[in-house]
C-alpha cells in the first residue's frame, strides 16, 4: 500500500497573529483548474511525517517520489494549507493527489477496503511549492459578537447522525458483515486533515468540547440541595480569587482582568470569548490560579463531599495493601505528602466500592494534591471520576478504556492510514502501548509540570483531549514508526516516543492543540464501537448458544456411547452364551445320537427279548403240553399195564 506523508503547521504561513481567523471559503472555486499567481509564503517550521515511499500520481509526468530521511528524528519543513468551501485542504495543483491522506486501491483488497479507499481519495493534496498564502480577516474585538459556528457544526452533526438514524436496511447476515455495512454506510464522509494550522483559530471543534463539558456539568446539578452546594462552592472560590487579586502585585504576568471574568462566569466567557479562552487554556493556567480554576471549571467544590471525606479517611479500606504497594512503585508520589495521597485513594475506594482501587489512580491524584488541599483534591478527584467519566476506565471490564483505545485507533486509521497499516501488519494494537497513556494521562512518563498542563486542557474540554495528545505523539514520530518492526515498536511506543518532547515539552501541548477533533467525529467512533460491541455480543451469544447445544449434544453422545458400550458388552456376553449354547447343543446332539443308538440297540434288544419271551412261553406251553401228554401217556401206560395185567385173565 502506498505510503503517506503528513505535515503539522506550527506557525501561521502568513505570519499573522494566531488569533487571526482564516477565511473559511477558499478563493479557488471547485472545478477551476486555473490558479491566480500568489506570492510565495514565508517559511515556517513544521512537523512532518517523512515520506516513506513513492506514491503514484494521476499525472503521467510525475515520477519523483518522496523518500524516508536517514535521521529517525522528525524533520521540519514549511507547509501551507488552504481550505475549500467544503472545508477540505486543497493545493495549487489540483491534478496531483496528496500522499498525506490518499489511499491507493489494492486489487486484492476487499470490497469494504476499496470503498474506504475512495473516501481518502477525495481529499485534495497539500502542495508546498506553489500554494498561495490564505488571505486573513482581522480578529474580532471583544465588543463584537462572537462567531457562531453552531450552525455549521450542527448541520455537519445532523448530516452525520441523519445517516445513522436513517440508514439503508442492514443485511440480515453474520455480525461481522453487518458491522462492515454499518462502518461503510455511517462513516463514509470525507476525512479531515490530521492537523489544523494555528491561524485557523475559529470557535468550533475546541469550543464545542468546552461547551459540551459545561452542559454536562450543568446536568449533574439536579435538585435544589445540589445547586445550593454548587453555588456555595463557587462563592468560596470567588472569594479566594478576590483575596489573591488584592495581592496581584506579587503575581506578575497574570491577566487578572481576563481570569476575573472566567472566575465570575466561566460559561459566559466560553460562549463569548472562545478564542481568548482557547489560547489561555493552551498556554496553561497560571500556577497560582490553577487550583481555583480547576475547581471552578469542574464545579467540584462541595461542602458535603468534604464532610464525607473526613469520615471516609478515618475508616479502613480492604484496598490499603494494594495502595501501599503502588505508592512504593509510583515515583511521582514522592512529590506530594504520602499520607495525604494514601488517605485520598483509600477514601475513594470506600466512596466508590464498584471501582475500589485500581493501579494508575495514584497518577491522577498526585497533580491534584500538588495544587490543592487534601479535601479539595478529593472533591475534584470524585468529579473527574464521575462527572468526567474517568471511572469507566477503572471499572472491572474497563469499558471506557476500550472505547478510548478504539477511538484512538480509528483516528489513526482515518488520518494516518500508512502508520495504521504498518502497525496492523506488525500486530501492534493500541492496547499494547496506549493503555498507560490513557489511564495515567501520561503522568507515568512526563514531568509534573507538563502533566498539569494536560490536566488544564482535560478539565476544560473533557477526557477526549487526551486523544489529541496521543495522536500528536504518533504524528511526531510517524516516520520512525514506519521504520520499526514488532520487536522494536513496542519499546519505542511505550518509552522512546516521548523523547521528541524531552527538551521542548511545551511543544506537545502546542502540537496537540493543532489536532482537529470534533465531538461529532468521536460520536461516530463511539456509535461504531457500540455497534461493534453489539455485533460481538450477538456473535458471543450465538457462540454460547452453539456451545450450549454442543454441550448438550456431547452429553447425549456420551450417554449414547455409554449405552452402546453397555449394549456391546451385553452383545458380547450374549454372543459368548450363544457360542457356549452352540457347543452345548453340539454336545447334547452328540449325546442324543449316542443315546439314540443305545435306544435303537435296546429296542432291538427288547425285540429280541420279546421273541425269547414268546419262545419261552411256547416252550412253557410245549412243556405243559408235554406234561399233559406225559400224564396221558402215564395214564395210558397204567391202562396198558392194567390191560396187560387183565389180559392174561381175560385170556
């Protein structure tokens, strides 16, 4: 994929005052290829992402390609940016595509990727050689009504959310396909440039965050008791400020008139002097007023919370052991009273049992204790956790951290696609290196003075400001990131990336202020994240359902296997019995045959014996006849004898 290059302007190319408002409509009309001659702009230092590889252009003659510099540090080159009527940056040569945000289409990429590539190809280039200086308008005075960008931002927001509320029907398919459809249909608008010039200080993205933060704070004050507690806290802060103004000679360099207006009515100043307030926030709150301003802007002063803190600090928390261990590992904890820090963290763990204590909270509490009393620091800590939704970062599932990491990744994907592609190919996710950034507000690495500056912006604009600081770090070191592989990327992103600002820490605040970020963009990312989570939940539910069904089927299979094993055993037993029965049957058959032969023999013997009996009977009969005959013969003999005896007499 083609590499990308990006430059961050650090000064106005026209040399005008930073408060000068850039003309929103460019003098070049859309579709007009003829440019009027302009004087070459004066050089101004700029941060750049080095051109890492050649990017083909639509013109046939364009053959030169930017190359990576040999030095790993960020180079500085002059750059001029103008805007068209639609707000997109354009150049004097409309025929050349910018290597900054253009994404070339890969023939092997998916349809969704090709559709996304067309989003970036709509951005016109930044040409440093022929771009004319943008004419500037005089800055409005305090008496003139403030420029109202609410219509422009509201219309942009309405167009975005209109597409979200009235999309085409999502495909009824798998969660991943529906998420791709959602991402394409709802995030298909043009991508703004990663950074904006300091000469375009118009009320808009930054003031939107400040006003949104004010509205969120106002919504928290529900009920007369809460409102009275808030008014009482504001009066006390105003009294403290009044006491300091009486000693204003001791504090040189403070714009007492402006800060007095801020203390008296911060919301009014935010709505009527947004440019001045934005410059003041970026420049940092005066150290002497920082504690008062933090409490006033965050509306954290609360007598009820202070009273509650007295009782909570005296109780025992189950998290004390973990807090003690973390304080031993937290170098920043040495800059404040350890006992006070311990009591504050312990009290909050009791105040919010759902969160309790999580590693990293000490980094948030130290700057507060450094500029505030222990009671005021606890009140502001509670407001940051609940009112600014820091607690979502520390909940067991860390939903807030996952959202910020996703928004951060999408920000890089939309505005530094080459860097995003490189990190993705190397398998480096924001959760691997940016979690500490967002959990500690960079306090684990930066000095306390710079952390306080970050807190100034976060208190005024909300936690979303941290995304700009993280994005500025990536932009500053993008050329170096593109040269590293996985083994070197993680150490670089976790530690070495901060070296660019070691000597000039104020430049980080300045570069972060140049990052153009609007609530509507973050809202789109949040809706996308919610939709992705919903798809993920649906997929997990499907997986859980399939797993449950699989478990039931597995149990049934195991039961059937057990039954089959029992049947097999029974079958074997029956087969064995059948074999035994067959053998027994064969034996009995053999015995039966033997017995049958014996029976036949006996039957023959019986027949023979019957014949013998008949013969015996006949013999007996013959014997009887013989006896009778013998008896008759004897009688006849006797008769003969008698006849013989009688015969002589008869003679």
